[in-house]
C-alpha cells in the first residue's frame, strides 16, 4: 500500500504542471501548439513591436471557455477552466513543453507534455515567467522588482486538429528604468576623463514589492511605496569600450509605480578611479508598464544636467536628449557646484567611500507632469462653429477654433509629432472675425505672436 501511495504522489507532482479538466480522459483531444507573437510595446512615443520572448524564458498557458453562449467578454470567475501547461521558449519563438519550479524556473525534468484540447473556441491566457498558478487557476503571486514579467491574452480563438497553433502577443507588465551617463561636448564645457562609469542607482518610494496578486489577463497593479521600497540598477556597461570616457549605461526592471510621492535617488558614479555620489529628488511621477524611463546625466566640468526621455522598452540609444527628435524629453534638474578634483591630478587611488558632490536643483514642472498616461497636457483644440457665415471667403477658410495654452515644460509622453524639445515661446493672439477675412487676396490680418523670451533654456 505504501508503494502505491508513493507512486501516486510522484505522478501528482510531475503532472501538476500539465493539468486538464476531467474531460482529458474522453475522446477527441489533440495537441495545441503555441508560439510567441511580437511583443507589444506600450509606446511612449510611437506604437511599435520588438521580437519574440527571449530564448530560455518559461511560459504558462491557461485555457478557458466562456460560461454562456454568446458571451461577449471573458468573465474568469464564471468561465470554465479547461487546461494549463508550461513551456520553454526556443530561439525560433516556438514553445517546448517543460516542467517548472514554483518560481517559474525550468526544473530540467523530462517528460512534459503539451496542452491538449477538443475542437472549440477558447480564451488563452499566458504569462512569463511561468510562476506557480494558484488553485483558483487564475492567480499568480510573488512578482517583484527585477523580473521582466509579461502577460498575453488571445480571446475567442477557434482551434481544431487542422488549425491548432496559437500565437501569443506578450506585453511587458513592468517598467524599465535606464541610467545613462555621458559628457557633453568639449565646446559646451564637457568633462574630459579617461573613464566615466556608473556603479549603481538607487531609487526610493518606488512600487511596493512583491506586487499584489496578479490575475491572468489583467495588469499588475500600480502602487507607491516608502523609503524602503527601492529599485536598484546594478549592472552597467561602457557606451564605447574603446573610449571609456564616453560614458556608460545600465537598466533595471521595476514594478509599475503610481504617482503620490517624489522619488529620492542616489547616483553612484566613477570618474577615472574616484567614486562620487550625486543625490536628487526626482519628481512625483508614474512608472508605467512597457516603457523605458531613461535618465541621462550630462556631465560638465562643474555641473551635471539630468534629462528624462520616455521611450519604447527596447530603445536605449538616444539622440541628444535636449533636442527631442522623436523622443519625449525634458530637463528635470541639475547638480551645480560639482568638484571633480578628487579624480584629477595626483589622486589616482580609488576612493572606497564615494565623495558626495554637487547641489541638486529641480526644474519646476507642471502639476500634471506625467499623469496616468505618461503625458502632460499640451493644450486643447477649441470647438469649430459651423454656423459662422463669414469664416470662409472666396479663397478659403477662416478661423475654425484655437489651441489653448500649451505648457512648454510639459512636453512629456505620447505625441512625438508635437515635441521638439524646446520651450514654448510667445503667445498667439486671437484671430479677428472680419467679414473680409478671405477677400480677393485670400488673406486677412491674423494677429501676432507676443514677445518671445529668447533666453529660455531647457538645458543645452
């Protein structure tokens, strides 16, 4: 009897990763094949996609059928769970069945089987890393900072023996944060060194970790923590190994953070062989899923500017952060009075304790800086009055509304076509609705721009 119980326990343990509803033992089942579709980017600038999941990743796929005929949307508590299975991603994007540990790592055991289902229409949920699925067949626990946790959903997918492959488009459920350090050009007072590197970045008041329970098909909940809820970037590489004075860059992955608190941060950098510490209070901002929040420290001989770009997940290399290009960018603050003398002259020994240098000054940002959508408001388009009989003379239209005030420091987020990286200058006057607005020459007076403040500077 003990031998039978032992065998049963072993079978239960091995089969726990490849589970089916009781109909598994009826006729008509066939293997379902899965592969990763393009990874969906939550684009801060433009929508885009990257390649499939990294080879070696583990994935758990869960199949449900909706509870009622004609049901328009999934309803997990009332839908019917059918099966779940775990896989390892191959280099070609295909999925190979594997057994996993509770933390989602590949156990290395052999004998795993793919999911089997009947002909029918299913909702497929997937997530990576393939952490343990709780007994309710929809809850995942324990996701923390540093894990590129991803989710996918394909609804109302009809499968059969002849059409049994499902492509799963994954979304990054966390935010990426990149720190990049580089000198400005020598002509602009840039620091010249043999080596410019970063040791680590520590950011406080980030999301609480581990995250609240994750429900398949949904998002990780955004939270805001306290001083001890920190995100750390520890791994950096030179931008150019042959020219180490060009700077370095590194990234970390953090749970999504909501607004509610500023983000105190410590930047540990190294100039030549001396370590320095730059402290800052970063603005109260959200860190949203699928975005890469890139902080670029632009080093000068006596100061450092810190510029923020929000770009798609896999975009790291930047254009000049102050020039915008197709990225949203903003100067968020500077360290003044920085003394780099600890790394110059005869002091070539590495300093064990970093030297804190510089005085941080934040740039005043609008109250709606980085709202829930990762973008500030940049004006509004006024209403067109179709009943205005004199808006169009013989040669063309007159005024059809106006944009409201645009905040020049508010150029953050998702509309790259309107972001130039430069501040707003001047104020556009009201167009007079003269009856001869579009007369024989097709033009009337359309007022003037107000005075331009040419001295405005968002950080060269």
